[in-house]
C-alpha cells in the first residue's frame, strides 16, 4: 500500500506541475482551430511536393494533439483526394508540433527538448517523404484507398469530422473575440481534452509508478549508460519500441519521457520515444482497419525508421552545438503543493478553463458530445445546432 501511495503521489506531483501548461496549450490550440478551417485541407494537399508537405505540417501544427483524431482526420482528407504522403505528414505535425506538447516539454524537461522536438519533426517528415517516394507503390496506395473508402471505424471519428472554424474576411482578432469564435474555442477546448485525458492520466500513472518503483540501476543497465557511444545509437533505436508498448499517446508521453531521461536514456532516445506516439499498438491496429495489413506494416517500418533516423540526427546536431543537457533533472520528483508561481498559474488557468467550460455547457456542447460519442460523427450535427450558441 505504501508503494502504491508513493507512486500516486509522484503522479499527482507531475500532474500539478503540468496542469497550467496543459490548459494554456489546449486553449491556444483551440483558438487556432477556431479560425483555421479543415474544409479546404484536401484541396491544399494535392501531392507530395514541398508546398503540400509544408502546408500539411502547418495544418497539423494548428490542429489537435490527439493521435487518434489526427489519424482519423488524415484518413478523411485522404479519402477526399489529399495525397497520402501529405496526409501522413499532417499526422506527424499534429502530434509533434502542437503548442501544448511544446509547453509541457519546456515545463517538465526544459527548452532544449522542446527545441529538439520542433527541429526533429520536420526532419522526420523529410525522411518519411523520401522513404515513401522510394518504396511506396501506386498499387499500394490504391489498395489503401480502397480499404479507407470502406469507412471502418477507428477512434475519435467525430472529433476528426468536426469543423466549426469561424470563416469570413474579418480580422483574425475580431473573429477570435466574437461570440461565434468564443463558442468555437470552448468546443474545441473541451473536445481536445476529452480526446486525450485518458492518455494523459495513464501517462502520469505509469510515469509515477516507474519513478517510484524502478531503481535507477535498471534504467542505466537497459539504456547502456556505461557505454556512451553505443548508448547514443541504442537510445533512438529502443525509444520507439518502449513507447509502442506503453499505449500512451501524444502529451501523455511527456511524463514518461521525463522518467526515462532521468533514468539514463540518451537525448536522442528521448526524442525518438516522444515521436513514437503514432506507432503505439492501438494506433497500429487503427492503421490495419483504415488501410489494410500491408499498409499497416509499411507505415510501421517507415515511421520507425524516420523516427529513429530523425532522433539520431537531432542528437548529433545538439551534441555539436553543445545543447544536450548535462544534468538529468526532469521534474518528476515528489513535491507538495506550495504557494509559488506554479500554484498561481494553475489557479489562473483553471479560471480560464472554467470560463470555457461554462461556454461549452451553455451552447449545446454536451448534446454535441453525446452525438459524437454515440455515432462517431459530429460534423453535420454541429453545423445544424452549434451555431445556436453563437449569440
């Protein structure tokens, strides 16, 4: 019982540390989604040329951090005519370049890890584009399209279908501050949290258990700390595999990454671990449903190669620049609630969350959420009823 309480205490401490950055990140992400429409995405991603890939990454960075929603939306735009490679680039950006991920990384692990994630994600996309051009045949894409058109359900289908961005020629700030914009922001905010809260909770619980129960000696042995050169190669190779079996996606991976960093994994290994939220076992099963067995295995192999390769390159770049932290002091230690800047920011951001929740509940949000959960679709319902709250 003491061991369990110790692990839960560690989980709570990490949760308290990342509460304000999570709320802030979700609020900023919701604001961006509220003024950037998904409806034109298929038209904007016609091929795998540089412009389409850059657009895919920009759209991904402006979207939700939920891995499942990103995968569902990628299939949706692929079915509507978007290039398959560009759709996969969108997936990568939507879980590695979003604001909430960067903010949590800075708070728990430091700016260097956030910078490595920001630099490494485009590198991973570039590697993936090359691999797809070399090894992905037109026949394989046609087979994947045929399977995708069957519409087999995965997860977060309704979230991916929802598009309530505020259109028009009004200035950006005016659209954000409008009643319609306020409603859209509140709905995206709540739906993003609903889509990832379980991953975040699992990530905190697993991270707390690992930090409390697993001795440092085990991590040092597993990550080959005594062999620095081998460890630099081993970390990026094993990082994605550890992530795969953790079943935790997106932001929920960050507390686990902090534990692994303190335990001795290389800098590149941490980055590869964070990258790998798109090949965890539940997501691989969704690829199987969406695109078939062959494409699932192709995506696993190419994504793994791109993740490990990008992490190795980022590790080498940061080592050359002298940016790899020497101290392993990610914030996973036990901590009591104290009256400090974290407490002040948590209270302030919880007040903002309460305001957005109020708007969500008073503008048809719960009914929309029930509809999306029951049928896996939310777009048509949302377009008919959500604007009733735009007053």
